[in-house]
C-alpha cells in the first residue's frame, strides 16, 4: 500500500527523496500517513485540497478489496 502511494506522490513533488509513508493499523481501518518536504506540501494538498482529495480517492479505489478501509493523512515532517 505504502509503495503505491509513494510512487504516485514522488512524481508530483520537487524533492522525491523526502516522501515517506507510515502505516498505522487498528482493528477498524488502515491509515497511511504521508509526509513530504515542507516546500512540496502545497503541491500535495493542491488548491482548495483538490489534489489531496484526488489522492485519497485513488488510494481508496485501489484498495477497495482490502478487508479494512484505507485512509490517507497528510502530515508535517517532524
């Protein structure tokens, strides 16, 4: 799952080496925590969140047969 999201996001950003995904699972769902370089945050979120919404839609569709729902969170790099 995380490789799928990483491959998509690396094509969009200026600094692909800073793209990382952390997977958090519980009994109800799976959350992919996406982090990118601070300068690329705007590219990943997009105007009015359109790119972020599209990423979430693509991931949700790609893993619709997964037993648990998959969500994407975009987080600041720490």
